[in-house]
C-alpha cells in the first residue's frame, strides 16, 4: 500500500486530495496545526478513531515552521509521496504578514526537502510542491506556460518563487523526484471564505435570503483563470506518476473578470446588476428594486495587483493526460448551489 504525506491536509486542496488518494487505495498521513477548537470541517468526515484497526487516514500535530517535527514525521512515516500544500495562501494577507508568509511558504519547503535529503529518502520518496500562477504576476505573455518568465507581485508570490526554485534545485543537485505543479486559481464549495469567488457566492445567497444588503469588493476588473479544485488535485497525483520529475502548468485556458463572476452569480438567483459610477465610487444596483447591492471597499485593493492570468496547460494534456472537466459557468453553478443550501439556515 502506497503512503502519502500531505502538509495542508485541512485546507481546500488537502481535503480533496485525501479523498482522491484514499479512493486510490493509499494510506494517507497528514499534518495539522493545533488550534483552540478541534473543528476541521473539510476533513472531519475522513477522521478515523485511532483505536480502530485497519485505518488508512492518520493525522499528526505539526507546523511548517518547526523543522524538528517535520524530520520526525518523515522519519516515522517514510512516505512514498509528499504533497506540500501547506501555506499562508492568501495574497492580500501576505502584505500584512510578509515575514510569516516567507517562513511558512518558502522556508517550509526547504525544511521538507532537507528532511528528504538527510534522511536519505531521495530514492524512495517523490515530492510535489504547490506552486502557483501568482509566480507569473505581471506576465508579459498570454497565455502563460512552463516557459513564461516569472514576475511576482506580492510577498506570497515572492515566497512561492523561492519554493519553486529550491524544488528545481534539489531535483538537479540531488536527483530527488521533486516537481512543481503551477496551478492557476481553483475554487469549490470548500474554498476559504475570504477568497473572492467564495465571498461572492456567500454574499449573493445572503442578499437573496434578505440576510445581508451589500457585497463589498475591491478591484472588479482583474481577470483570473478559475478551475474546479477536485479536478486540480487529480493533476497533483498525475504529476507524481509521470516517468520523470517535471514542472506542469495546470489551468482551464479561460479567463474572466471578477465583475463577470459577480454578474453571473447574481443572475443565478435572477438578480440583474446595473453598474453605475467609476473607481471607488462604482456601485452595483439591483435593476428590479433599485437597491445598491455591490459597493467598493478600497481595503480589498492590493498594494500591487496581478491584473490578468490565463494558463496554457497543453503540456499537462500531452504528457500526463490531464484536462479540466468543470469549466467556469459550471463552477459558478456548483458554488451557488452550495451557498444557497448552506446559507438558508
Ligand atoms: P488553503 O485552503 O488556504 O489551505 C492551506 C493549508 O495549509 C491549511 O491546511 C492550513 O492549515 C495549512 N497551513 C497554513 N499554515 C501552516 C503552517 N504554518 N503549518 C502547517 N500547516 C499550515 O489553501 P488551498 O487553496 O488548499 O491551497 C493549497 C496549496 O496550493 C497552498 O500552498 C496554496 O498556496 C497553493 N495554491 C493554491 C491555489 C488555489 O487557487 N487554491 C492555486 C495555486 C497554488 P489550517 O487549516 O490550520 O489553517
Ligand atoms: O483574489 C480580486 C483580487 O483572493 C482574486 C490563492 O489561492 O489564487 C489565489 O490568489 C482576485 C484578486 O485569489 C476582492 O484583487 C476583488 O485580483 O480570490 P483571490 P488570488 O489572489 O488570485 C492563487 C493562484 C494562489 O496561489 C493563492 O494561494 O480578486 N478581488 N475584490 C478580491 N479578492 C478578495 N480576496 N476579496 C475581495 O473582496
């Protein structure tokens, strides 16, 4: 039975990846952080009592900032595959907590790679690094592929660029099966509440149920290549099954603005938006009632923004047979259906 070790197992991707690997017959080991409340809603359904025999899902306390615990865990588990998904993953918040973001998102990766090297797991353990389209930042070329130069625009992206290159370096220097998946934005009902897609669908549902009046947003005109998280975790596994360690862009190839996402989410509940005004004074009005339902809050602007991203995943299609199944409109439907169900109560 193959053993996988997942950092960030309690996150959006960690939870879908755990389900995927368990269903493939893996033993899944994950690192979680201690918190004052023991609720990990994304993985609670996978939890197995330690006293039950034959279990395949194991959780351990640890932290990406603690080298000794990372070494001990890898020594104990001796995994065949490591998926490094743990991160302070919010771009806006990385401007508030830049040093912590670097410690977790950059230094955390070298702690794992050094553990693989010094524990001599290099022949037995494959390593996946959760790299990101944020590396492209202010990209000069559309769409972005594995050869597009990086131009990071946030402390988050700068930390992730270190992890990207140290993964490449450990592959070349020590012959470790170390890979990068350069994933474009991927969303789902399990997305963290403060990311823009999840925030929009939850607020649209609340406005529809008369529980809220206004959705406050930042920059409406940025464009992202949004895919569906369960499709994307499958690519992580496929990247590690490929005959040699390589880096892959994973994306849908379609880009849309935040404004468009807002319009389509409201349309799902039969609310048509009319935009009025400009800049921070722009408002979105419900055409039928005349009520203001969208406003701009400059707090959500970023000191440096990534205006547009769109990925070219043709290498992944050709070499590992990966293609997205869920496209943009279907993604909005999945997220709106979930928001309408969960916010009704
Ligand atoms: P997420 O939902 O924010 O999950 C992040 C995970 O990392 C959580 O399990 C979190 O634990 C854990 N974590 C944070 N700080 C940690 C620390 N100091 N020590 C140990 N664990 C820590 O992120 P995601 O959307 O699943 O993304 C997974 C990975 O892919 C991240 O590295 C992200 O940067 C990267 N990525 C994401 C996307 C995307 O669109 N989703 C695209 C490209 C790359 P808690 O539950 O305790 O907070
Ligand atoms: O922002 C704009 C915002 O926070 C998307 C992470 O998973 O994907 C994610 O990073 C865009 C930005 O995601 C609001 O300015 C407008 O341009 O949902 P987001 P992100 O920054 O693209 C990448 C690939 C990762 O790797 C990251 O880990 O939407 N925007 N108004 C807003 N964004 C937020 N959060 N909130 C707003 O009110």
